[in-house]
C-alpha cells in the first residue's frame, strides 16, 4: 500500500512510520483494515462502514497534519508541495 509523504528531497527510511513526515501512516492503516476484515467475515455492510470511517479518519488526520505544516513554515521550499498534497487530500473526501 502506498503512503502519502512530504517531498522534501529527503527520503524517509522504509521502516518509518508516525512522525517520519508521512501524512498518512499507511502501515497502521493497512493493519487496521486487515483487522477489520478478519473480524467481519460475512458481514460486508458493517465492514464497509468501518473501512469508510477509518479511511475518512486517516484522510482528516493527514489533512490536519499537512495544514499544520503549512501554518508552521509557509515559505519553506517544500510548502508548495504540501499545499498541493492538502488540496489532493481534500479532493478525496
């Protein structure tokens, strides 16, 4: 599963997670989705609702983190990339 990360020119290590510059923690998200699938065998409606809610939460958290970065450093070299990612995240909701 792909992650959404800041493009600052520096690549985070492959094992990185929360706090590494990722706007959405793809590994935690994937783990939650796998857990939901295991818990809801045969109950597709409930599974879809849980997945949708978890994705909305991840999207909102990622957007908030990106906006906070923009508030902190709007003139930094990576600011335009962050602004573009915020716009993309918002368009997904």
